[in-house]
């Protein structure tokens, strides 16, 4: 029962972070601002990685697949690296005047929340080790 509660909690947190991300996007839209082209490409890479991670976790969870879970861990490690790189690149863009500070805070928050979604997906996948 405890593992079910943890999984539900992880799903709720993923929902919370997803809502935050939507609110950041809505705020940017209302302000009539957007990320730089480079920052948009970085967010698309992150989105793709989160999608890949979700697919592996779904397989790991529904099929109790250790192989899928290991692949998910690899993707999550890549997400951590991409998150760090995105933050570093963002600082460089700010220093170069490519990005604006007001948009930058949304970019960093979105990046951080995306990485947290990945962490909660991994937590869900770990449950299979209790049953295999």
C-alpha cells in the first residue's frame, strides 16, 4: 500500500510541476515575450527527453522491466546534464544580451521544474524493484 501512495504522490507532484510550466508559458504569452530561438531549442530537447523517459518508465512500471528502468536511468542522467547545460547557457545568453532577465527567470524555473518531473518519473519506476 505504501508504494501505491508514493506513486500517487509522485503523479501529483508531476501534475503540479506540469501546471507550473503551463503557467510560465501563459505568463510569457500574456507579456508578449518569448524565449530566444536557442532557448526554445533547448526546451524542445528537454521536452523530448522527458517524453522518452516517460515511455521507458511506462514500460518499466507496466511490464516490470528492469531493462526499461535502466534505460530510464540513463535518460534521467542525460536530463540532469542538459538541465545544468541549459542553466549555464542561459547565464551566457544573459551576459551577451541575447536573453532578457524577466524572461530568464521563467526559463530557469521551467528548466528546474522539468528536471523535477524527471525525478518523480524515476521514483515511480523504482517501485518495480520491490516486486521483481
